[in-house]
């Protein structure tokens, strides 16, 4: 297999592994993305340069990029969670505005 095919295979594998952790988690933890970025960067750097130095440089660069992506995803997840909470609070408030009182004086909500 030639070099370009190996690099393309490693990049496709890294991209596939990166989508595994694509669930909403507003926890401020970007370690998964950092590790995935460092591993895939090391693989691509090592395959591209055929040296340990290339793998090390690729691992560091991939780790930095993965960390920034992880923090960006966390911010987006936190925004979505806050919007979801606000929507449900508003829906709960609207639901409790609509009621009727039966002949025994009990309040019933729609």
C-alpha cells in the first residue's frame, strides 16, 4: 500500500472514531476529544513522515486541535441544555395557567 493510501486510511479511521463521542455532555470535560485528536494526529504524522518525530509533532498538534474542538462542543452543549431548560420552564408555566375549578372547588389543569 502506498503512503497516500495509508494516510487516507488513518484519517478515515480517526474521523470515524471521532464521531463516537458525539453526544451532548455539558460537563466541561474535553479529555476524550483531546485523546482522539492526539492519537489520530500521531498516526497521521507518523505515516506521513515515517519518523518518531513526525508522530510526536502530529500527536501534539492533534491533541491541541482536539482539545479546542472538545471545549467548543461543550460550550454548544451547555447552550443547548440551557435553551432546553428554559423551554421546559416556559412550557410548565403555560401548562399551569390553564385550569378550571370544578363544583367541589378543586382545581384541574388541562
